[in-house]
C-alpha cells in the first residue's frame, strides 16, 4: 500500500483536520452503495461508506464512516467554503455527501466536466482515462474492488484502490487549469461547476432516477 495513504475510521483527528485545512485545495472521492441505470448512477437512498481526501502535499486519508459516529471534523473540512474541492463526477459525490452528511461541498472543480470542455472530441472522460492522459499512469480500476462491500473492515487492496482515486487529482487540476486558461474556457468551466448546485437541486427534487437535463428522457425531443 502507498505509504502516503492512511486509513482512518469514524472521523478525522483534530491534527488531521488542521493539516488538511492548510492545503490550498483538497481532492475528494467517495465510495457508496448504488446501482447503475441506463441514465447513469442511481443515487436514491445511496449510503455513503468511505470518503477519500488528498492533500496537496500528496498525503491521502481514506475515511471509513461509522453510522454510530458523527464525523464532525470531516464535515467541518468538507463544509469549508473557502477551500476548493477537486472531484471527478462531482454531481454524484455532492449529492451523496449532502444526503448522508448534510454538507453541500462548495466550491468545486470537476475534472470530468473540465475534460469534456477541453476535449469534446474524446469519447473517454472516465477517471482512469484522464489519469492516463495527464499523468501517464494506467491505474487498475479493479471491478472486484469497485463493487466490493465498503461497509465491512477495509482490506489493504480496498484502501489502495480508494486512495488512488484521489492521489492524482491535484496534478490533473493544475494542468487542466492551464489548458482552460489557454483555450479561453476557464470562465465557462467555473460557471458549469457552479451550475451543478442547480442540477443537484433538481435531482433531489425529482428523486425518480430521471435526469431532467437529458433530452433522451423526453418524447419527441429534437
């Protein structure tokens, strides 16, 4: 296991909270139980089990939640409106964190949205694809780990798998930021990130696994 990836149970310590608050920005990912629909993830009733957090110094915390423990320090960190959060597919992570912890993470930078803005001609915008594109690293998105039970004590493989989902996001972010500025797409990117709050409000209002922004959901759509 990467020695910079540390397993935490229940909540961050005060020392860990202080350390990660000092990071210019933090990378976030989550593991939760869900199913896949034709339109994407089914987030209705999703239970959050693990939150991964990366510091800009390269250290990573893999925090496994306990239903009996209120993760006050974790929520304090995620609710900091002055610290940028880096996520891949922020739409899903923001909903699940809000539904389970009552925190709407803001502000955010979504690498999936940025990738689509920067390379709309590309078909692959998965985390695995952009890590390879920007870091030249081919991570193992092990289906066995991805679909494993995150509610039980985590194995070394699970902790490593979870940590790798955030450990590259800072490097990708800095490269994407430069590309967005050079292509004059930075302003529209951040407008898209801000608009996620409106999309999520709609998602949580409808809560029927229907994406109201997906034209395929409408009959006779153009």
